[in-house]
């Protein structure tokens, strides 16, 4: 039997076919994020004009709509990233190292815990200056927490949907496009800036930029988007737990106040 041929630089043999470097670039990366931004703006119009869309059959349609207006653009962005990878690359498995890998998941969880500690230190330093750090997700959850379906969907969005879709877009498509055009370090920096800036939360910018850089470093070192998603999900799970705890404490406080007023 003849030995398998050695593929040229930049290629590898996979089931008797060559896998080349992905062909998407910065325009495709802009398009992926543009889909998220455009759909977000479109879905925000009914909220701005009326505050409660009429076409959702729910006791509190405005609550459910608020969650859907956050989840759907994120899902669309992730789907667009996968389409770009499949059409102009070799698919998420080869382009991003996206596969079920217990080792990568474990590394991601450990890294996520470390990132949370770093973010907490930065937050404490910022708040020590007297500056408040509002979190948009907390505000949304407080608004929709009375609607069980909306609250559950929002938690799923925070814990599962956002980590997957944001990593596909920023540490996947954006990272790959910049890395091929410039370098891995530039990819890490630019994708992190995009990640932080497009959250549109200026008070959290130092925290988000730090997390973006840490996730970029994780992507660079592991070559695995699985590790990045795992780390991101770990961070968001802790945030979701905090939202639930805060909501429960607020509910008990209001209940106690109501009992005192009734006596």
C-alpha cells in the first residue's frame, strides 16, 4: 500500500479530500454582526413605538416580546456564522475546533471561573471610585421576572444561546478573518473590542474588554471554540444565578413590606 501523500502547507487530508484555508474575510464578519444589529433594531421598533406588540398571544405579550427581541437576533447571528463557515470554509468543526470534547469543556469551565474572579476585581475597583455599573441583563430580568415563560426563556438565552452564538461570531468568524489578514494577536484584540463595544454598555466596557481578551487568549491557546463557549457559559450561568437570587430576595422583601403595611 502506498503511503498517504503529504498535503501542502495550509492543507490537511480528511477522508480523501483536502481541507483548505477558509475563504471568508472581514466583509463576511461584518455581515454576520450586521444581521444581529439589523434584526435587533427592527425588533426594537414595536417596543419603542407602543411598548407592547399586539400580535403575541400571551397575558403579558410585552414581556415575552422583550426576550424574543434579544434571543432571535442572537440566534440569527449564530446561524449566519455557521452558514459562512460551511459555504466559505470547512465547517465549524474544522474552522473553529467546535466539537464535543470533555477536555476542552473542562478547560473552559476552569478558565471561566478565573475570568469571573478577574471581572469581579475590576468591577470592585471601578465601583470603589463611586461609579455604578448597571447590567442590561439584570434590568431586563427584573422587568420580565413576573412572567414565568419569559423569565425561563431569558435564562436559557443568557446561559446557552448567547455563549454559543457570540463565540461563533466573535471568536469564530471575526477571529478567523482578522487572523488570516493580520495576525493572531490582532485577531484577539479586534474581536475583543468588537465583543465589548457591541454590548452597548459603556460602564461595563473595562469588564467586557477583559473578558473578551481572556476568551481570545483561550481561543488562541486551545484552538477550540468549545473551550470558549464553555468558559462563556460558565460566566453567564453565574450571572443568571445572581439574577435569580436577586429577584428572589426582592420578592421576599416586597412580600415582607406588604405584610408590615397590612398590620
